């Protein structure tokens, strides 16, 4: 009987699903048959990339952080209480899946209850320290309590600080079972490329996605040459785009990869999966953190301070004209150390 790995992926945008693709490929190359479990858009996305895998639907586990970190305690208390039925349902689902498929390994990307005491369980996260304002210590302790139930913790970053994740993935205190596996990406630099001067790549929650789209059109003069906009939604647009822009609702797979390879500059959110993609592909990206998302705001500042990627705030797009691009993209200055 072929060895199986049970894979649980958090459905929170597509970042967790996207960064898990190279891990699933690696496990498959090592002889494991993946049984992939998730929900919503993440599950649909992974079906496209692994059509021959076994898929199972999990109960929605809506883990979120508040937009205002100063309300973290009250928000998370109510949030955890509302999710208790989902957490219990997830634990029962894992028990049933283990009994049905008898996996030799379990891999969880940020589903902290996707584990089993009798199966070697691996948890992947870049947040060993949770950005939660003054409640950071309490939030991080809670997360580490969940992580302690796993046999191994994979951090997709370099071991030597600051790395790409900064203090998020490099806390001062040592955490047992942590293994830094280096940044990961589903994209490669090899393959066809569709050339453009700017690739504007939208993603993330509404209303902020729509607000940024409107701002980009309003400041269209900032983007010279050939421009490609990927809207990140299939909602009907209500904007008049410049005639020389190529506009797509959504692109996936080889089409998206070719646009990324051929882009002179990329403008995107500062989600960690995107950051790993741009770093490994050595792309000249400008980051725009989603307003109110503490993690994205921290990552944008951290990467700018370390001369990797510049950033501008969503409300200050005109500052794109003032970026001294020659001061950034110092990719080789990052220490590439693993443990």
C-alpha cells in the first residue's frame, strides 16, 4: 500500500494554498499520495493544481485577526467562542480522515487543529510571533500552545534573522521543534514570459481591493509603458480603464506565471506568500500593505528597511514617483542560513 500524507490547508485568501503547492509537490516526489483537505476557494484552487489527488472538504475554520490590533483581546475572545463548534468539527474530521486513509504523515498549513496524536504531524507557519499590538505576547502564547501539539514546525524562511519574515518568524526565545525550510514559491523563473512594464496584481479582501483598483486608475499617469492589470476578482468592473492597459479578472497557472516572469515592475499587496514569490524570482516589486492589516504593514516596513522592496501606503500612491529604485532589491544581502 502506497504511503499517504494528509494535507490540511487554511482557506484564507489563496496565500496558504499557493505556498503549500511546492510542499505538496515535494511530498509527492518522495512517494506520498496526497489527500488534500480544505474548504472554499482554497479547495477549488488546489483541485486545479493537483487533479489526480484525493480531496476532502473540511468545515470552514474562519481564523481572522482584527483590523484594529488594539481591540485584539475582545475581538479574539468572541472570535474563538464563535468558532468552538468549527474547531470541534475539525478535530472530528481529522479523526475520520485518519481512520479512512491511514496516513503516515499529516501536514497542516496554519490549520492549528489539523493534527492527530498517533500520526507524525507537521505545522507550517511564518508567525511564530503574532502581530497583535499590545496583545502580541498573549496571542503568541496561544498560537504556540496550539503549535506544541505538533511534532515539527516548518517556517518558510531562512534561519538567520532577520530573514524575510523579520520578528514574525524569528522570536527572541527558542521554540522547540522549529525547522526553517527557506522561502518557497510555486513559480519558477524558467518558462515563457509575456512582457510588460508594470504588472498591477490585486488581491485581498473587499472593500480594500476595490478601493485600490479605483486609486490605480485615478493615478494611471504613474504607470508608463505597457501595463497589465489583474483585478483579482470576477465581479463586474465599474471603471473606465486606460485604453493601453491589458485588464484581466483572474489569471491562474501558466498564464499568471508568464505575466509575472515578463513584468518589469510588479505592484502587489505585502502578503507573505507574494513576498516569497518576488524574492525567489528576483522581481522588482513595490508593496502596498492592506490598510489595517498589521502583518502586511509590518512586513512592508521590515522589507523596506532591509532594502529588499520599497513600499507605499494605499492613500499615498503619488509617492511612487519618489521611490529611488536603485536603493532596493539587494537580494544577495539576505543571509541564506538553514537549521
